[in-house]
């Protein structure tokens, strides 16, 4: 993937990932689905007619990946999920080695290759949260809870969000004062590089940002 474009925008990152998705699907079809399920924390249901489905939770919603095509659908409605989510899940299946979460938090800049793209990532994640919620910290906290966030001890306040069975993201907030506004930052469990490449982490952080803003938009 061209480094000069990677991470500049979440949509650009998604397009760069999608350029390899079909190739990665071919690679994944050579792996035992039961092994994929064990690595990701999914469940595998084989069908008598051939193929089967991997079932897992994405942001608390049931998702299924059908095999052999490896296409992701909303389990309840059957609707095909968006291209960014498709890419994210495929890259997760390829990258993950089943490592448990570390229970510690790191910033995007601490990811492999993350420092180079950290400013851009902060702009469309923590920076976007700051522009939307600003000093209305109670509204942010309400939205975090409604979006499945679990309070944790970090910064002035923070919330952890389960994206996939082996992957959690967090948002930490430092309260502002008369000189500086409150600041928001998206964090990743320290084991994230065992499950996603940096470009996919950028997409995950953008997804979490949009979920929180969507929750705030209806208040």
C-alpha cells in the first residue's frame, strides 16, 4: 500500500484495504474455518450443503461471515455490511493470532507505523469528538454509555468499547480549563497489532468516533 496516502482519511484507508480484500479472501479460504473461529473468538457452523458461517459480535451486534465467499452480513436482517466493515473483518481474520487482550492502553502513535500518521488520525477521531462534544462532557459520557462503553480509570474519565471478541478500543478525556479546551483521544488495547494492521486500526477508530457522534446527534 502506498505509504504517502495511508492513514490520511478513513475512507482512503478503506479503499487501500479493499484493493487487497479479494486476494486475502483467497488466502483465507485455505485456512480451516474452525481455526479462524478459535483465533477470533467467533463460532463456526458448518452447513451440510457445503460452506458455513462464522458468527461473531461487532460493536455488540451479531454478524456472520458466510463461507466460502467470506462476505459479512448483519445476522438479524441479512443485510450486507458496508465496504469498510468488510475490509476490517477480512484483515482481522488474516492478521489475528488469537493473542488475548493485554488490558493496557496505547495511542495510535504507538502502533507499528502509527507515529507517521498520528496527526491525521487524531484529526478525524479525538479531534472530531472534541469539535462535536466540546465542553459538554456530560453529553459525551451519556453517549459513551449508550454506545456500550464501560467506564475505566484513565485521564479525567474514559470508556472502553468492545469492537470484536478479541479487540477493545477506548476513549479518554482530559478536562479543559480557562486556557485549554477539553481533549479527547481514541486508544487501543496494547495487543491490537496481533489482530489488526495500522490502516485497519484507523478505520476502527473512525467507526467508534462516528458511533459516538451519531449517538450525540439524536440528543
